[in-house]
C-alpha cells in the first residue's frame, strides 16, 4: 500500500467528489479546492510527465509550491515511484552569496533528476539557475496551478438565478472549461446543454460526448463551477485532460516571455491509469532535517514508515472524516507534511491550508480558519502560539468561535508553560477549550509522531529542582517547570539511555531519548556510517532497532519530559545546563525582552545570551534591560553570564525557524553579529555599520 494506492481508491469511491484540500489566500478566503477525484487526476497527469524524465527510485525536488500544487506533486511522485524531496520555496531577487546554498547542498547530497515548479515559472527558474551546475542539470517540470473555482453552493445559486450564464465552453486563462463540468453543475438544466464545444489544439468535442464521458467515470467530475475569471490552471488541466493529450504539450505552456521551455519528453502525456506497484520498503520520501545543530541530512522514509506514522496519528487523535485539519506549516517541515498533507488523505478528513507568510503577517487568519469548525485540529511550534498571543488584538477576536477547536498540537521545539497559559488566557474567552493544547514530541528521523499528551485532557506541567536537573536527576520541587510530552504512540517504545555506557536509565534520570518505532527511518541518504550510529542501533539487553534521537529527557511514570538537545548542553564546573534555562530567565526579566528570540551559547569564557531587539530602541533602555536580564539569570544559575542585545533577524535560524546555536556562537565570536548593547560592558562594542 502506498499513498498513491490510497488516493486512487478514494477517487473511485463514494466520496470522490468531496473536497479534500482547500487553500486560503492572504485574506483568509478560499482560493482553491481539490476533490479526491480532481487530486487523483492531476497527480496521475503530473506523474506521467515526471516518468518521461525520471526513472523509479529517482529523486524529485518539490519546493513549497503555491496553494495546492504541493499535494498534486507529492502524490504524483508516489504514483510514479519517485522519491519526493520537499524543499523550501524557490526565491528570486534576494541578494547574498548564500541564495541557493541549501538547495545546492541538497542537490549535491541526493542528485535529484528533476524539480517541480509552478506553471509559468520554468523559464524563469532555468535562467536563474544557469550559473549553478547542480541546479542547471535538473529537468524542470511544471505543475498546474490551483483550482480556481467558486464553491459548489455559490455555483448552485448562480445556476438557479441565471442558467443561461453557464455556456458549455467557459473560457479561462488555462484554456476552455470542459463542457461536462458545466453539465454536471446545472444538473440536467437544458439551457446548460447547449451545443457548445470544448476547444483544444486538436479540435473540438461535442458537448454530448463530454456528458457521456462524465457519466463513465468520477475522475472527470470537478464538482464545482468556474469562477468569474474561468477555471485556474489545475482546474483546467483536470477538465481538459480527457479532451486529448495534445492539450498537455509541454512546449505550448505559455510563460511571461512567450512559450516556456519545459521537459520536452513530457509532450503528449496521457495520465497514468493507476499507481505503479511498489513494495512497502521502497523509499518514498527524503525528509531533510532543519539543521539546528548540524548540516541538513536526508532522512530516508519508506512507504511503510509513512503509513505507520499516519495510523498512529489517526488512532491517537481519533481523526475522522468529519474533522478539519488547518495548517500553515511549511510542507518541507515534517509536521507540515505529515499533518497538513498526508493525514487528511489518510483519514478522510478535510484540510485547510494557508501560506506560512499569511500566518506570520496576520496570525488571526489562522484562528479565523479554525473558528466555527467542529472537531478542528491543527499543529504548530511553541513560538507560533506565543506569536498569536502577542499579535492578536482584542478587536480581531470579535466573532471568533474556537469552541470546536479539539486538538492544538504543540511541539517541534521546547514547549514553554508560560506559552500554554498565555494562549489559554488570551483565547479562552473565545471558547477555546482548556483541553485543546496537546504537547507532543517527534522528529523527522521517526517520520514525525513519537509521543503525545491525551487529546481530551489539559496539559501536564510539573516543577523540578534546578540543581538536581543539572546533575541529571528529576526531583519534583520548586524550580524549573517542564511540560509533559505524554506517552508513546501505539507500537512505539521509549528508552532513556546513558549515552556513555549505553545502559537504560531508571525513571526520573536524565539521558538520551531512544525510540523504537515502525515509523523509524532507514538512515541518512549517502551517509552509511552515520546511519549505523543513529538508526537500528543495538541497546544492551533490549535488542536492535533503536533510533538515537540526540535529544535529552526523562520518564516520569509513562510520560516523557524533554529537557533539550545533547549537542546544545552547556557544561560548567561539571554541571549540565540547557540553553533554555538561560533564555527563559533572560526574556522574562524586562518588558523590552518579553517575547523576543534569545539564544544562549558558550563563547569560550562564559555563557553569552543573545537577545533580539528593535534597532530604534533607546540604547540606555536596552542596557537597563540587559543588566536586569543578567541579574535574573545569575540569581538562579551560578554561571558567569553576559547578555547582548542584537539587531532583530540577525540570529541565524533553520528553515523551520529554530535557532542555529553553534553557528550563532561562531558568528558572535567572529564579530559578524551587529551588537546594540551588552552587559556587563567588558569590551568595546563592535562596529555595527
């Protein structure tokens, strides 16, 4: 079983015409939709194009495509037995020598055969990549754009009001609309069955023939009316495919400067009739890690691992067809891919997606997308909930109904108790259930999901003695508040291991988190030695099959508490400190630092805490804030500490927004980080110009 098999089955089933994906625009309004039948046909069509330039097992880059291009491209790879490689979006016009650093590194690592780009951008991409040999060698294959059509309810109203306005061939930017779609919308309204023709490069087709073909198979039923501007490119592709393969000639895809060069072999592609048979252990996905402590690595995930993790998610969170999963997370992030794209298709739920920048600019758009939806589910990192709390004004909460928000997964980074409390306080008045927040733990090397709190209970927060934690023991006492990440998913085993002796530690002892799961990856692409050290490791007295996560934590009863990353630990006088210990104290010490990104790192002589701040903040006020932060930290931690305020946006981050601590320390030591002020003022301030 693969995701292509699953999609094909849904497209042939009773829910073929049910909307699976809805994309929202920057204003939070529906901009595109795909039913299971439309998604299946679009994926089969793109799969046929991809198979003309790539062989089964080849890697294909999938940038974060606009709106609904990504699910089409991902499932097309599954159809064609190609390995999907999600990457950040293709950006143009940005200055700097590192514009293509990550993309080039991925190409050097996995040698992809092709890249899928939005329709209309192949020519621009080819020109921009001409000076980069690793990128210029890729076959550029366009995916059709979003389904630009109005909701079926609106279409029905328009049909009742003005049936004559629905001709058999409604022209649009991607070509004329298949007359069969119009016939389907008017539901046998005679005026809609006028003798128009769906024009294509190969000639025209009578409406009656189109109607007969519609009745023959559900895959050709778009199920909704075209908008005032005609159908968008994906809708047009869905509607035009059966009119003749000549319509899909790659050489005739118009670009900004005329016809656009697309993989020539993709001409005259019939949609694949169905998925190519694939074994469960075949590679389905290369999920590149975000690179918070190392260079990005491609985690090899099989069809078996992907499906196993989706079943864990479905069972633990009781996902049903009536649920709606709302996501703004990037599709190149494991949480965004697994929860925003794969789980809706796996469980039969509906998905509502929006661009990450929409959330960043107007976080209330995310809340609006969740408002009024019974059984709504979503996932985001801790910082996203904190961002919502800070940025959503009282006026924007008017009319918000969050009473149906059943699951709000929080993970991907340290989960802060103050974030959970602040979010509940900010939106409890909008009906947000106290049980919605659901802390969880996972990582790309295990596909995603490892542990989670119950979906129907408030989060568990416990306090542990700071000195004991520094010594590797978890003793309940006033000190450090930690959030429980819950119990392992069904079929998953957790062990806390001494990384030096490789012995399992008893409960409430801090060690490395090891995971044994059917969803574990098989290794890192092209790194056999590192793979042997990380995946399928033998644990004394517990056999093989364990994944070393590199994360630290402990078990308190059956619940997992995560304390940090092993590579981030700061050792001072034999005691272990986690960067978060310093960061939380520093940002809570003064209003100017509240909510700002902070990174603590060892800079050779002391712990340096870098805190981002606005450039225009009064220098004297910033110095006061830095001094307050130093006092707050040293009152709790017996470590020589300095606090440095730096320009916002200058702390290096991964593609998923996590701080790159070791790179941050290097840049600071090398004087590459613009300093606004510091305390104590031991040295002359570096030149910020």
